[in-house]
């Protein structure tokens, strides 16, 4: 009887081992590197307020658009447009990125009727902050129509 029990236990053990499987899968994928550094500034950006129809005060600029087309290891530059004191301006803008802070400047002109002078120059400067999907752009500067200052939030278009 002991042999029968021992044989039965061995048979059950062998059957159980045959039914139990061991599966181990391992996969490795390279981490996705988010766009960072000056590469994060490249592309087309537009004011958030321009999409929401917020009416700016006369001493602010609105409808900022920036198309960064050139870069070095720490700088990006390209073309900008904005409406300041009701007049459309266009020109060039550049920024130097240190961490998430962007020291930037822009120069441009507007021409047309109703301006105090034509062409009308604009100079803007500021220190912007690069976020995950936006750039917060405090600015101040001068136009032929007067001084301007404010804060714009740009989102990638």
C-alpha cells in the first residue's frame, strides 16, 4: 500500500509539473526623449489669446506669431508678427535658452495709413519661460505709437 501511495504521489507530482508552465518575457525599449533644449523652441507658435477673442488694451500687443526657423546650440531665431496699438507689425525675433528661461528680443516695422510715421519701428524684449507645451512671454518695448508691455502665452501651432 505504501508503494501504491508513493507511486500515486509521484505520478501526481509529475503531472502537476507538466501542467505548470513558466513564461518570462523581457523587452526593452529605448526611452522616448522629449523635445528639449533649443529644439523645443523650433516651429510655429501663436498667442493663446488670439484664439479666444480677448480684446487687448491699447498699450499691449496681441496675436503674436513666431516661426522659429534657425537654431544653434543655445539660440533660436525666426520671424514674428504681432498687433500693437491696433497696428500689425512684422520682423525678426531671436532668443537664447538657458535651462527653461529664454532671453529674447524682437525688431520689426509696420507701414500703412494712420501711423504717426511710416515705416513704424517696434522693439520688444523680455525673459520668457519655456513650459511643457507653451512659452510664457512677458515683454516690453516701444513702437512709434507709444510704449507697450504685457504677457503673452504662445502655443505650438
